[in-house]
C-alpha cells in the first residue's frame, strides 16, 4: 500500500517536539581517561550538563547529583571540565552555578579550588590544563569587576592554581583582551596559549605565544594580522603542534624550539573551526606519530590518518560532522561524530592497517523514524552576487520532505529556509532531530551556508566583512528563488527562520523590498545593530566592526542595516521567540521589534521564556518553541495543525 496523501505540513510523525528534546540531549566533549568520559546536556533536567563515564561496559554519572558543568567564559563557554593521566579517576570542572573550579578526587573527596567570588559569577573559569606532575594547573579566568558592568571592566587572563588544594590563583598572562588554550609543556617549563585583541575575533588575528616559565622569555610562534592560530598541543618530544589558516585554510603545523615552524598537513580543506567555544579538538597525534584529523571539504567532514612518512588514508567511515578528536592509546582515538542518518554520538575508533572500526559508546536513541522517513540532504551550490553585483557562489543543504505520507496531487511543499548563527557557524549534513521535525511533516528545508560561513576557507568567511545584512540576505533569497524556480517548493509558501545572528538575517530578509518569504520565525535575533553595539557582552562587543564597520564612524550604515529602522517595510507574519535572561542578544531587541510590528498592525506572535538564556535548554521550552512555530505556520500557510499542538496567539491576523 502506498503512502497516504495529506496536506504538506500536516503529516503525522513520531518525531514530536517531545521526541526532539530527547534527541537534543546533546553530546559535548569526549575525553579518554580511566574509561572514556563525555559531557551530555539534559533538557529534561533544566538543561544541565553532566559528565558521564564508560568503564568496563558500565555508564555512570561521575559528579555529585545535580551538578551542572558549564563555563560562562565568553558567555559561550566550553572547556568546562578536564582530566589528567597522572590522576586517574579525578575530574576537574567548572560549576555552572557559581563558576568556581572544583576537583572530584578519585576517592570521592570534592575540593573547591578557587575562592568564593566577590559576587555571583564574578570570576569565571574555562579551558584548564593540569601540569605533567599533577600538582598545579592553568586555566582561563574571566573576571567581572561589577555585576552587569561594561566590557571594559572585564579582564581575561591565564591563571595558575594548585590542582588539589584550595588557594588564590596566580596571574600568569594578562594584558591581551582575550586568551585561550593555555597548555603546559611535557617538562612543565613552558606555557603556550592563544591571544587576540579587539576588534578581532578568534578566527581573525590570533597569536600563538610561548613563555619559558623560569626566565619569563616569550615568543610569538605563529599568528597575528591576517592569520588565526588555534588548538595548540604539546607533544612528548617538546614540539608544539597547532592549526593556522595562513594559507587561507586551517591546516596543521609543528613548532620545534630552535628550529621554527614546519607544515604537517597541507590541504585545501578546513581542519579548524571558529573558536566560539573553548576546549575543542579536531586532531590528535598518536603515540606512533600518526596524525588523525577531521577536515571539512565543501561543507562536509571526514576523518583522515596521516602517516609519519606523509602518506594519507581517508577512513571509510560514514561520519559527516566530527569534533572532539582525542588519542586513546597507540592505535585508537575517541571522537564525537554523526552522519545524515545518525545523531552525533561518542565513538572509539580503532585503527588497523589502512582501515578503522568505530564503536559507539552511547546507545542510539530510538526516535521512531523509519530509515526511509529520514530526509537526507543534497548539497546545492547556487549563483549569488557580491556587494558590487558581481557573481559569486553560495552553498546550502536541501532536505526534501520525507515521512510517512506524500503530498496531494499537484501540491508542492512549503519551504523553510534555515539560518545558522555566528554568522561564522556552518550547516552540516548531520542528523538533526529539530530539522527532521519539519521534513517528516512535509516541509522542504534549505539549510544555508551563506557568505561568512565556515568550512569553505578564510576567503569565504571574509566575504561577509562589512557586508552583514546584505550578502547573507542575497544568498537566502537566491536559494529560495532557485528551489521555487525549479519546481521543488511552493513559491507562495516560503518561510525563513534563524536564531541569534541567523535571526538578524531572517529579519533583514523579511524587510528586503524583493523578499520572497511569506512567513518568518525570529529566535532571539538582532533587530537593532546600533543598540547591540552598545549593550552586548565583552566577547562580541566589537564583533560588529568587522561585520558592519567601526562604530560610531559608520553609524548610518548600522541604522540602514538594522531591521528595526525598516520595519515599516515588513508586512510578513512573524513569530518571535526570546529567552528572558539572554546576555548576548538582550530581550529588549525582541521587544522593540514586537512593539513596532504591533504599531504597524503586522501579524505577530511573541513568546518569552523565563529562565532561558541564549538558546533554549529546558525541555518544556524547546517543545513549546517548536510546536508554537508549527502552529504559526499552519495558520499562515493553511494546513491543519496536529491536535496535540497548543495554539499561540497571533496578533493582527
């Protein structure tokens, strides 16, 4: 029997919003130790992050009940827990509540290492590294002078503290606007770290510096204007490996004291990723000298082994999105990886000859979707234009509808153009339950890697310099028109949705005079660039200088690009979703937009979520946001909403 024909958007699917929250119990960093440890975010436990361990085939939560492991450095965090091979069983971590560093010793003793802050979350820590003898550690500390103070009253430094005994941290590195990845050499005598200054971001002009801890002698190993260094790792022979995009691609290099820098892996592909969060790892050097690395070519990841003689073997594994690559013995490594059909999980990969075998260390979640009902993306390259109107190429992943039903005769599916944040993030071809929520109901989805996205080299990232709100919008319009023009989607039912920076592009596309979109969803997006320039946090406080221009010198450009100043052009129904405690895009951005739409009598729905910050972590809120957006589209596009989806008020409809 064939699939029943139902209106697109209304198809019944086992992938409910509740199932999505189960799937988005996101896997974080994975680290081998006494067993394999990894982080997992749990929406059904108020979004807290736990650390799990697999040891002797037994999975267990290793930290005290209720612990939320999360760093707030740069607000995006990362690098919130770490291990040391000389202290098996011990776990150092940053408590999400007070941001203090604690160590859970192997015998179960819990020791707070950093002092009580002057006020809650005044001192924030991340990206720690324990010395070879296990007696001390270094970490990034972000110190806030006053609660909610301006960016110039926040300092970012590398500090040293004892690894097992409480004490006052000693400042080792200060003076730069930002620091990251402090790493101690195998002999304990040298410290490497990354540093950059305003207005650069950690993918612009990043220095890799090394200091002799006894003499204080410092040198810049790599990086600086036009070059971003990343991911330093000391090797047993005293050399330092790192990533650099000096050729236009994040490739791998080695620095040896007295001998300088030599290339190790040179590709027209990206090993590195933008440093939005701390503590990442895209490569590992094994004991026998083999290098395992993830790299992105044309927006999709793969794993490769490079041999000491320079030969390479791309591993025959199904993974298309890979992170947290770390050595685990002489011939194995762990990573977090996923494919178009499987969500990211922790794997242990064992190398044998030219091959590899991957074993999942987490159970796959049963989401109820048959393999034939999973939408597999198709890469789409499409023509677009630059600021001068010259031709250029944009990139997207197209997901056709796939589910238990089919479209009625003659019906084309509605299109949902999806925008990642950053805007230097990337759409990856990996199973995303939140995306399949739409395709399994009969939506087509275009996940756009617009100008500025990562995975295509530095030149593609830098296409958005001074052009945010223009080229990204042009790409979204171009891919929508291409899909409509080739008969794959309904041109009368095209929506656009995005969060954070993607929310800004969503709004900018909706106020464009030639917008093809008839509905939109703004998740904590930027409506007023000028207001954001004066009210966001330190990490991004001068980010807009690269994306738009220096402020206030380019004030008119800020105003011209801000959707709020062109809201009189917006006639497209819009749903706005906002976290009540968002420190990155404050709720005032959403509320000024909603008030303006009310004034102009534009159909608008507004949902504010108490207790949520930049991105929704609590299961009930994730469910409500998804279902509210679905119900909103059902009213705008004219298909029946599922009976179990609660309605949302749409003003002015």
